[in-house]
C-alpha cells in the first residue's frame, strides 16, 4: 500500500479480538444491496481482526471518512446494478423572453447521515469489530464513519489524508467492495474493486452540471462517458473524473 500526503503521514496499526464465536466473515458480493459513500479521508490504518475461537487473523485497510454523500445501491432482479439518478438543476426557458423555470432532479435513494448510522446498528462501527474505535466515529463525531477493505485486495490503492474517496460497500456493512480515490492536483485517480470503471463513480461528476434547455427548439446539452476498460485496478487521469 502506498500512501502520500503533502504533510508527514504516520500509518497507525490497530487490532481487535472477535470473541463471539466463529466470525461469519465478509458478506457475499452478490447480496444485491449496499451503500454508496463519498467523503474525505481523515485517517488510514492497518487493522487486524483476530478470531479467538480458531486463532485466525483477518487484515484490513481501515479508512476513516468524513462522509458528505450516502445512498443505497439498487439492483434489478437479474442482479445488474441500477444506475443512480444524478441530482441536477436545470433552467428551462419559457418563450422568447428571458424567463426561466427551475427544475431539480433528486436522487430517491440518497440517505441522510442519521439513516446511515441506523442501518449500521446505531454506530459507525458495529459492535464487536473494533469497540475501542467507537469514540472516534459517528455518533461521537457526527458524520465520521469507518470502512474496511481487505488488505490483499486494496493494498495497491494510493490513499492519502484529505483525499476524496468514493466507495461501494458489500451489503449494508462497513466492508468495501469497490473504491475510487482522487489524490489531488497532479495525481492520478486510483480505482480498485470489481467493474468500478463502469460504475456510478465514472458518471456522477460528468452529469452534475446545469443545463439551459430551449423548449422551442427542443435542444439540450448532455455529456456521456464511454469506457470499455473492465480491468480491476486501474489508474485514470483526473480529467476522466472531473
């Protein structure tokens, strides 16, 4: 795992013991539900979860994030993930005069921080995983959540403090399925996970613009993204995110 920042960064290691019998492990990725999260990284840790019952050790990269956006993932019955509704604002011209009607599109699956906390069991860290860390996350620090990614899967991702991160979780848990990190000016955007290059992270920023639509001509401006690269771990220029 490579970490960088404009200021010195200390990588913290932590561990916790699972003493509630055999740990059931990370849920299956085909659960057909989960969270989509965006926020700013405030801490990165190497965390080890130790099963006391069978002496197994599970290693994760823990991302502590100040969440600015959260929504529920939706899937078709076939298992294909449904693209999110992009929130936007449009000004629609009426007649030939300079008069406009404002039209907004809201994401019906967007959820507030309070709902995210409730769905995780009332705290950003579910009971038994890392109870000592609860004092550093929501609700003790409102809006601050912690998400875990398997170290073997995400060790090549470049994380840095104050970077913007976008991720999808497996089921309604803190476990990461895919992640995209925008490192900053002059850096590349790093992706990891399954099919992230065709996911909402590529499209959401390309559609968050204001458009003026002329009803008389019926013309409109739109942006599209065509990306046929399905490889898991890719580095993509910032221009493809913005």
